[in-house]
C-alpha cells in the first residue's frame, strides 16, 4: 500500500483499524501511528475474536513483510483488509511517524507486613 493510499484511509479514522504486528521496542524506536492495535504476528491467530470486524484493516510492520502475512491471515479469516504498510517505507516516502514511548512497568510501592 502506498503512502498516498494510506493517507487517504487515515483521513477517515472511524472507518479503519490499524493493526501493528511489530514488537513494542520496534514501535518505540522506529515510530508508528497515533492510534493502533498492537498484536504481534505470533499472537494474531489467537486474538482474532477480539478484533473488530466492522472496520477496514491496515496491517503494519517495518517493511511490510510481516504486515503482508498478517493481512493474508486476516483476509483468510473473513476480515476486510485494505493492505499492508511498512512503517519505514511510509516514512521514507515522506509520511510522518510518531515516536511512541512504551509504558514503563508500574512499581508496587506498598508492601505487606505479616
């Protein structure tokens, strides 16, 4: 999927669902999109029931290889998939990615005393 095609779909956020299949550290270091669902490629099959079926899906990875695999899997399971996007390719073509920091682990500051 080209940058122009993705940008046209991003103009209608209520109609699409971005599924980023990269690891959180990849999203943090390379960047991503403002709103997305992160399901790593190895977990995608187990998460199908939790994915909305009423939106057009765009899958994302770094160079679109994993995104293409995810798009094929979703299509084979009845989802409407517009295409696959490589985040680094999108950025190289002039698109803007957002640097997203991974949430830091919460530290439990309470201790229990017996």
